[in-house]
C-alpha cells in the first residue's frame, strides 16, 4: 500500500499550485499591488517607446540601438511573465497557478535573465568596437554578425534553462502545493518535493555563476580596453564624449548585476540568515526594477533617443 501511494504521488503532480505572495507582509499586499502596477505600466510604456523610436527612425539603425531594442523586448517579456500574476495575488487574492503554468513561468523568468546578461555582454562588445576600432565598426558588426550574436545568446539561455526546468518538473511532489513566493522561483518550488532538491539547486547556482561570471569577466576586459583607449585621447572633450556613450550601459549593468547577484546568493546560501519576506521581496524587485528603470536611464542619458522620443510624442 505504501509503495502504491508513493508511486501515485510521483506520477501525479499537483494540478495547481498556490502562491503566497510575500510571506509575512500580506498586510502590505494592496500597496505592493498598486506599486507594481505603476512600475509595470512605466516598463511597458518606456520599453515600447524605445523599441518604436528605434524601429521607425532611420538615424538609429546602428548596432548599439538594435541591441538596445532587443534588450527592451526582453525587459517587457521578463516583467510580463511575473508582474500580472503578482498584481492579481496582491490585489484580488487569486493566488492559484496551474502546474504547467508554473513551470512555464519559471522557464521564461530564468531564460530572460540569462538572455539579458548576454545582451549586456554584446552591448559592451559594441562599445569596445566603437571606441577602440571605430574605423572597422560597420565592417565588424554587420547585420549577420548581430543576428548570430543574438541567436547564440538565446541558444545559451535555452541550453541552460531546459535541464533545470526538466530536473525540477520531474521531481516527485508529495507535500504541500503552497509556494512561499510571489512567482514560481525554482528553489522554492523544488522545496515542495519529497526528493532532495540539492542537485537542481547546485545546477542553478553553478550554471548562473558560470554564465554571469564569464559575462562579467569579458565585460570587464572590454571596459579595461575602452578606458585605456579613452584616456589615451589627447582631447578632454573627446574623452568625456567617449565615456558618456558608455555611461548608460554601465548604469544598466549595475542595476542588473548587483541586485541579481544578491538575490541569487541569498536564495541559495542565505536561507537561514535572511528573513523569508526579504528574500522574496529582493527576488521580486530584481525582476521589476531593471525593466522599469532601463528605458528611463537610456532615455535620459542618450541624447539621440531622448530627442527622438520627444519628437515622437509631440507629433501626437
């Protein structure tokens, strides 16, 4: 009888999971729901404006802006995969999510973050070529090269995420179906199984460390060469102009990597040290703040985009 029960539990995962939201902060859910709604609206509007302006303006048909256009699309996808459900949980209390929906959300969230770090590396490479090899810029960054870079970024994210989703989805679920989180974060979901979640946790930690670590290393190498080239210029105005083209990218990198690394390592290694509601809040903000602020950073600091956006808006 016990063997039969275990077999049934292994073969029949729960049809529905229930997301708690932010454990211990349920009294703040309405305010969080309103705040997330505003941030999501800003993210959708800002990133859509960036994509539209780059798409329709022939003066912005350059590799730097095309990478920014793809980044805006990824930001919309990342925010849209979690924020609507979060707002529903916080505002209406509808916290159910299907088994397949949960793992689809898990897949898209983590794949989008892997794509975003790859795009930041591609954008650093773009700045390196533009500043260190300006005469060869258009010859190196051809449309075919850019397409290949984007495809490689997507394939890398897929190769990383597919085994992780498979590992967690095929664990035997025999405990509670209540997820102590605002979205289907894989470590939290893996805790609901009656098997050891350590293999998937280690895979996630090692895989994300390799991807982010290698990207950060190459970005650092690119900026090391960029700074050497910039400070080798004789004109101070030329130095400031070259650095200003990198300022937006550096701000977006800081906004992405610092909260992301904190949220990841706290979830994996600081579970017994950091309160649960702080862990969940960090993870939520990591997925919402970059898509909200990225278009603002690029819109304010990039003169060409700022002027085109104002021109586009005043046209109506």
